[in-house]
C-alpha cells in the first residue's frame, strides 16, 4: 500500500496551519470599524452556519467570530487544500496586527482511500514523519501524542499543540478526520491566556461540524 509520500505531504500542509493568522486589525469587519458598539452587539448571539456546497460540510459560529477569506499562513504548505474556511474572534488576540484566535477547516483530496484497515498506517505516518517536522517548524512548538477521535461520524486523530508567535504563547488543537479519499482537518487556536475562555466555544464549533452527504472529490475531466 503506497500512502506515505502523498499522505505525508497532505497532513503536513494542514498541520502547519497552526501558525494561521487573521486579517489585519485595521480591516473593517461587518461594517464601519469606527462605529460605536451597537445595541445589536448586546443582543443574544446570532448563530450562523457555514456550508460548503462542494464538499457538503458545515459548522456553526457566532459573533464576535467572523468569516474571513484573506487569511495567511506562517509556514509553506506541502500540498494545496481543495477547500478552506476560517473564522476569527475579531474581539480577540492580535499579534503583529493580525487576529490569532481562530477556527479553521481545510479539505484535502487524497489519492488513497482511508479506511479502518489503514488508519494505523495513517497514525504511524503522522507520528513518525509529520509531528517531528512540525515541532521544529515553529518557535517552542510542542505537540501531544495523537488520540483517536470521532467527529460527525468521521474517524481520525486529535492532538494538542503549543507554540509561540512573536513571544505570545499560543495553544491549539488539531483534528485529522477521514472520509474515504477526503481528509477534513480542523484547527482551533487561541492565545494561551484565552484558551480556557474560548475552549467551550471551540468545542461547540467542532461538535457542530457535520458532513451532510458522502464527500465527493472534484470531477475528473471528461474523456
């Protein structure tokens, strides 16, 4: 079974997004940033649902988290995601003028079907090749042992990570979830001094993650 070369690249790409940063603090979010807090902000949180039409996954979030498309990454990816979405706490931590408290979903199309039978090989690939590289990729990065996890019926692995960004301690949780030849990678991240505060919110986001139908890879070109 040849999964190592391609699979390593895919997993490394998503895991490196623990350095994910958000939009500049100067960017207006949801209107004129100079406006005073409105009565709407003191109202009950307005839960929103993000849905990917292409891959059928969805999750819920609420203000002050906002979806932002112009995200950037602190490490070069080894493979490009087929789909990606991130929401940021726009009232939260900023380092270098960028938001750092975030929830991210990356989708990768694999060339090997991941099943119960080869999940052990996937875990070994993560532990032996990917995790050690990641721990050397960011300042003071430490990643916990992988643990089996099931989210929305998808089996995979989770791990905790800590690292520094410009002297600010960051805490993160990574999820590697598999649906046949599709890999969903979820990441939650916050400044360590806010992690306990945001952890319940992140748990709600992860628990709200679902796939409405079997994931479908991109259609092949017509013969």
